[in-house]
């Protein structure tokens, strides 16, 4: 592979360096492009453009590979746990037992959310979407933690990481409690992180609550599978907002808003709503496959397709198996699961989907498990956000420590040429 790329514009040749990644990905470094040629590139949706170099996550869309800091997602899902994977993503190495215990205890220092935050959540209408509340509360955390983090100070950065991990989980569950009219719960520092999620969500003051260990184990695995995914829409949002040196909470709040979209993390809610609609209309999967293929119909098969994966999303494979195990363990017979499998089978045999390499993605089966766990549909994307939090933190930290420049893309102007102002009585 040559270490330079040649670009010819108007008969003049320009050379640009070629960068090779760990897994032999090839990138043309166009840092000097405009300065030497006067030209820019144009790439709507950044389908062909790398925004950064990163040591955190590697994925190969053609081969269906996903690794966090070099470790295969299949091994992490099988042998690790969410807090350990969070540590790995954020600090770069699997922790020793002592390091993990310290991390968990340091997170526990910040699990109490300022009581005045309750005034903010009380201002929302009862039926407000949990993702809108979560984005607002996350941004509001800045007001209660106003000190700008000096990323050059290891301890300040570490404390900010633990604060984000501790408080985000609590306010994420408050969105559900608000919706249900329940009192807001507190984190129990004697319990585990994922077990606390279940308690924060479902424990009521009127009686004892013991989370089902099968559910806690399955959720831990789901959070691992959602923990990072290189430069996806919401992570790129966190990086670009952070590149202006906006704080960690402000950057995460922006990531929550980006994740909310039905083309991104909001797809897990949209999948369940689609499957329930198919069920309500007689379970005719073929009819919805036809709708998805009809260019005049805006309907898309939610949970299918991916910007990067042109093969099976490795996470979808793991979640599909977990769906079978969890529903069997909980004794849940959800007809929507069989509709999902029927839909998947039909789509994978259909030429339209095969020609476009459209496979089930991480969102296709996750909602089925969440529903079996008693999680309401509108909370599915909040769970995605809880899983993705360590990835957002890791990517924000890497961007700041690498002293990356403020993100400010160029454009191709196609509007009106210069024209004189026209007085109102002459328009
Ligand atoms: C996530 O980036 C990440 O890593 C995201 C994520 C993460 O972990 O952060 O993996 C999480 O967001 C997963 C994706 C969840 N979204 C959905 O399930 C929504 C449904 N899928 C899509 O809308 C779509 O597939 C995207 C948005 C995911 C990807 O869109 P692209 O890469 O921009 O592809 P495209 O829209 O250009 O589609 C290419 C072709 C088009 O047809 P043609 O114009 O070539 O004829 O495929 C078609 C599209 O119409 N197509 C679909 C389809 N997805 C793409 N047709 C029907 N149903 C679909 N779901």
C-alpha cells in the first residue's frame, strides 16, 4: 500500500499522506487539502469521512466485528460485566479487582442527586417523553456541578467520570418514576450498579422489592452491548459539542438528544411499535416487507439496516439469543417475538434487503427483552442511553486529551449570488 494518495485538480497533481489503522483501514489525510488546492470535500452524512483517530472501539461492518479496546464483544458479553466494561472503555485497560472495587466505590460517592433537581422534573408534564426529560436533567446537572473540569488534572477528570456514571443512572430512572407518578428513589450504595437500576425503577415504598437475578444478568449484558460503537451519530455529537470545551454533562445531554431519533437509538422503541402494529393487523410480515420496499411509502423496517454493518450486527445475534433465554426463564410467551423472527426470516430472504445488505441491528430484538422485563416502550431508548454512557464519556475524554480542534465542517454554498437590498415597498 502506497503511503501517499495523488489528487489531480485542473491538471495539477497534489499528494496527500495515507494513514493505515491498526486493522489496516486506509485513510487519506486531507488536513492540508484546502490550503494546498483551495478545494474541500463534500460527504453528506459523513459516509466516507473519518472525524478522528481513536483507540477505543473497532468495528468492521463487512465482517460483523465489534471490539472494545481490542476485546471481542462476544467475549466481553459472555465473561465481563457492565461496570468492568465501562472502566475498560474509559481508562483503556481491564481493571484489577482492586481497581474495579475502587471505581464502583468512587461512583457511589456521587449517586445522591441534588434534591433541587426534583423541582425541575416536577415542571414536566406527566406524559413528557423520558428522553426529553433525560436530556434536560442531564444538562441541568451542569447547574449543580458548575466547576469546569480541568481535563489536564487526572483527579478532576476521574471525579467527573464517576459523577457522570453515578448521577446519570439515577436521573434516567426518575424519568420513568415521574411518568408513573411514583416517588423518586435513591441509589442504594450497598447494591450493584445494574441491580440499582431495577430498584430505582420499580421499588415502591409500599413493599419489599427483589430484582429477578435473570433480569439483572440480562440487563448487564444488554448494557455491555450498547456501551460504545465508535463514531455513531450520538457519539459524534458528544465529541463535537465537547470540542468547543462545553462540559461533560452538556456534551452528554446533546448525545441523549441525538440518540432519541428513530433512525438511531429511538429505533428500539420504533421496532416494538412496528411489531405491535403488525400484530394488530393480523401478523402479516410480508405486507410490511412490501411497504419497506415501496419507494413511495416512507415506512422503513425499523431495527433493520445500518450505516456501517453490511453483515449481521454482532450485537443483534447476541441479543436474539438472550431474548430466547430471558423469555423462557421468565416464562413469557410474547407473540411479538415470533412476529420479529418471521419478519427477520422474510427480510433476509428478500432480494431488496439482500441487495442492500440490510440485516437486523442492535435495536431489532432489544425491545422484546425490555418488554419482557416490564420496561415500558418509551423507556427503551433511555436504557440505550444508560448503556452508551461509558462510551460517550470515553470518547469525550479521548477527544479532549488529544486536544482535538473545535469541530467546524465546511460547506458548498449553492444559494443566491450577491444581490442589492430591496426596500419593502418595492418587493
Ligand atoms: C443504531 O451508527 C451506529 O453505529 C448506530 C448504532 C449504535 O450502536 O450507535 O448501531 C445504533 O442507530 C442502529 C440503527 C437503528 N436504526 C434503525 O433501525 C432505523 C431503520 N434503519 C434505517 O433507517 C437505516 O438503515 C439507517 C439509518 C440505520 C442507515 O441508513 P443509511 O446508512 O443512511 O442507509 P440509507 O438510508 O442510505 O439506505 C440505503 C438503502 C436505501 O435504499 P436505496 O435508496 O438504495 O434504494 O437501503 C434502504 C434505503 O431506502 N434502507 C432501508 C432500510 N434501511 C436502509 N429500506 C427499508 N428499511 C430499512 N430499515
